[in-house]
C-alpha cells in the first residue's frame, strides 16, 4: 500500500512542484513583463510556457526583449542573414556589445556541400559579435579571424585610442572583445 501511494503522489502534483519551472521573463511590445518558463529556439523563436504549461511562441518582431537564466536577449535584424534574430546583450553603454551564437545555430546546414562552404565563408567574416554605438544607426559586425578583426577594429573604431591600441596586439582574439569594449565604456563614462 505504501509503495502504491509513493507511485501515485508524484503524479498528482500534491507537493507543488511545477512541471514548467520559471526561468525567466519577457517584455511585451507594450513593456509589460511576463514571467514563466522560456526556451530560446535557435535564436529565431522564444517558446514561453506559463506555470500551467500553456505554450506561446514568439518571433523577434513580437516582443521587446527577454531574460533567460539571467541573460538578456533582444531582437536584432542581422543583415547577413536577412532576418531578425534574438541576440544576447553582453555589454551596455556607449558601446553595446551583442552576441549571436552562430556556432550553435546552423544557418546553412540544410544546403549540403554548398551550404557548408557558404557557412564557412560567413563564419570567417562574422564572429557573431555586433557592436552598436550610442546615437548611431545600424551595427558593426565583427569578423572572427585575428587578421580581419584587427584591421576591422582599427578602421571602424579609429576615433577610440584604446580600441585601436588593443587591435594592434598579437593577443587580440574573440575572447578579448568583451573586456576591450567594457574598458572602452568605462573610460567614456569617466570622461
């Protein structure tokens, strides 16, 4: 009898365990905040479930932003993909640094060999990092290779001595992008 009770109780949800635990929230276009269980589906959809399990799917055009596991995401129209995607916000300030994980979401995988070549070229010229400069339109798409990244930073951010100096270092890599722009934001704040 005890064994039977132990098998039935979890199915009745008597202990208040949620089937879809809250792990974030999203902001509507009207700026209302709704909490629930979120899943980022390939950066193209936000799947939301309330505590009762009711499911809603949102494209990047349908919401303002969302926060999943303490990481903020916003919609960005990525010109190179010709579509809007959810990108993570790495830094905010004079320079807003965004990231779209192009390695997790295959863009060309369904196209076979030609798709693989196109994806390789795309990933050389697009690291997934995007920089938006305060009061400017558009964004800067940072390349992934050291040589291209160094040249790109020195050309497109020539008015920022710190970024130019860092772009000339041999140690420049994608891992150093966030600290570089974070320091550049701090210096601008203190001016």
